[in-house]
C-alpha cells in the first residue's frame, strides 16, 4: 500500500496498513531545504523539491502546493509585503470599504500573480511522485478570499452594513476558488484543500456560516469533485464544534479539526467523514518530542476502531518548528 | 462637555436605549443616543458606567469560551468606539480612565484584528488604552509603558514568529525598572502556549478573559 492508496482508503473509511501521516508542513519545507520563505513562495520548482525533501525526511504521505493566503488577492492586484522568514501580508487591498466587487474580473491562473508558481510546483511534484503519494493543491475559501480582498475588518462589517455586497464578494470568491482549484487539478493535483480560516466560529457565528458560507463552500467542493479531484477536503482551523456537523452536507470527504475538539467529539459530529487533525500546531515549537509522540499515539488509538483518520496538526505546523517534534509524530506511527 | 460631578438622568431606563444600540452594534444610533444623553445633562462618567460598561458586561456574559465570535464583538466594539469619540473627542486623558494599558501587535506580525478587539473591549469597560499598532518593536512598547505609567502591557499574536518577540518583553521591562508591570498575551498563536513558556503573567483565552484578569489586577484582587 503506497502513500496515496493509504490516504484514499482512509478517506473512504476503509482499513489501512497504518494511519496516514499528513502533517500540514508548508513553509517548514523551505526551512528544511535551506530556502528563505520569500524564495520558496516565488519559485514553483524550488517549492516542489523542498516539499519532496520534507516528505522524505519525515516519511509523510503527502506533499502540498500551499503558498499563502495572499495568492488570490495578489492575482487580482493586491499589494503584498514579503519577508525572508515570514509569509506575506496584504498591505494594499484590492477593494476599498465602499468598492463593489462587480468590478473585479476572474484572474487567469496560468499567468496571474504567483498562481503559476503553485501550478508549476504541482506539475513537478506529480511528475516526480506520480501516484505514489498525495499531491495536494490549496485554495482560499470564499470568506478568507473575501477578507483578503476587503481586509478582514471591512469584510466583517459588510456582513451587517451591506449584506448584498458581501454576498457578491463571496460569490466572486467562490468562482475564484473554483477556477484556481480546477487549474490545480489540471496541473496534477490529486486533490485541492479548501482552506477557510476566516469562516471559523472564532471569527463568524455558526449561523452566518450555515447561511452564507456553507452553500458556497459546497459549490467549491462539488466543482472540484466534478473536475476530477480524488476527494474533497475542507480545512477550517479553530473552535469548529458549532459547524463541523454540516461539513458532510457541504460535501467534504476529509475534514480538518483543530485542538479545540477532542477526537471523540469530532467523530460524533462527523461519523462517516474522514478526519484530519488535531495536534496543537504551536506544540511543534516548544513541546518536547515525547509530548508530541504521546499526543500522536493518543490520536491514533482514539481512531483505531473507527478508521477514517489522517494524523496531522489542526493548523499549519510553523515554519520554524523543531524538527525533533515532527519526527516524534512520525515515530508514533512507526510504533503502531 | 459635562464635568465629573454633573448630574442628570441616571435611571436604568434612561440608559437602556444606549445599551440596546450598543448590543445590536448600531454605531450611528449609539453615538446619537450618547450625544442626546450628554445634552440631557448626563455626565460622561455616567455614560461610560451605566451605558458602555453595562453593555460590555452583558456582552461579556454572553461570550463564553464556547460562544465567542469576532463579528458580534467587532460590531459592539465599533459602536463603543463611536460613543467614546462623542464623549472624549481627543480620547481618554491619562487621568480619566480606570487605568492605562499599552497594547501592540509585536514586530513580525501585522494581524491586528485581535488587538483591536481587546482595545475596544477595554475602552468599553472604561480603561484608557494606548495602542502602539502592529509590527511594533519591543522597545517601543516598553517605552510607551514607561511614558504612560501603564498598569499592564498587552500583546496579541496570530502567528508563531511573534513568540520570540513576546519572550523579549519581560527582560526589556525589567531593564527599564518596570518588573512590576504585568504582561498579558492573547491571540490564536500565543494562547496555545503557557504563560511560563512565553515569560508573561497571563495568557488570555479571549478579550473578555484578558479583561477579567486586568480588572482583578487593577483592583488589587488576586489574579489567579
């Protein structure tokens, strides 16, 4: 059973030879490869090789062409500020507080901003790995992309001050995620993870999620499935207990859950959905390796009878994480 | 503008429209009602105590760890800010708030939404908050704490690189003779770590949790 087969079986809640190891290692791959984040995020070939090296180092089952949450906004003309060792920030939003999203046009992923970096990385990773391991792409979900277009505070105030305009921004962001995601599938991604941290109940109420975001996320996931994705994956960090139960209706085959929820609670809310999580991401900075290993073993044991589990972190493992902590997570599986 | 000893309507009913406007997040109505109350003879202190603090108390009760979202708090916070601008167009003077805190998002982190929420919550509770903004060097924050006579230093962090900056705060405060000034941290990244791992006095689960700690601190009550 190779890495991709292992993950695919887990997504269908079928038996696997061992729990798939799918930690959210993005910028950490740059650190492992001795690259600055700035270079990693601008060079698809370098990103691909760094991801493959990180996979080999930690013996994980997946590689990711995740860049940062500025990609979509940048492709539409937003100004980003880059640093050598940090992800970029949007410093000039595409839309002012009073702007109408109708003036935006969908970008062409083959040429807009750094979208080609992602596509190049996916092509290279797929060529190198074929179907031996999961090659995953990434898009920002509708709320996160809208927040990047307007700025998070302006986007949230629109929810109350001008709901039709926020709805228009969410609809545009939905089409944007679909177009960019389909381009990633064409470039070789087996699946495209939909990240929507701004949809978390830490930011918007569950009622808002169900009314405004769930239908649009459902459209994104359905389009990705229709475009050939091997499975769909929704990744929302934070305290998602109030929304997790509707992921199955949205059409998510895999659902990330963060450290706020226990394995038992997540399983109760999504009994027939593959779950990915939920090690605390900041534990990878400071926690001793034995702590990470104990937590990881606890998760594997918790899902032992159920299956349908990908061992991961609830959010990104920080780029500056201690390698020993990540290795400890992998070691927990080797002792299965 | 009314002075601290002016009198006016002080019944709960008189302030209910302001509390209602604040809780539904209608910033324009809240500012208009506050202006009306002042014109009716209410003191600024009354508006803060019976209006802002009362509304923030109700919101506080509603926002548990399990039920806390930024959208609702931002809306109330925006309304609070609008009322504070009516009452104190130039902001709270150093002698006017219950205590002064300095707050920032430290160098390397430009995400300031969480910080802004904390600032609005504390303003609604009658505290003076000096906001050093985002991407703020540790030395600037410590300098502001010294200059403003801050009762506490507050930092918010969404991303992990800011952890190393937070750890520099305590030694920098100590070097300036401010070892007695507590440091409170919060935000999605920082709240995953324990106070001793960050070398701070308290890690807040959310804005209200942090405010509770600070209220205990300034009142001299035990903080643990």
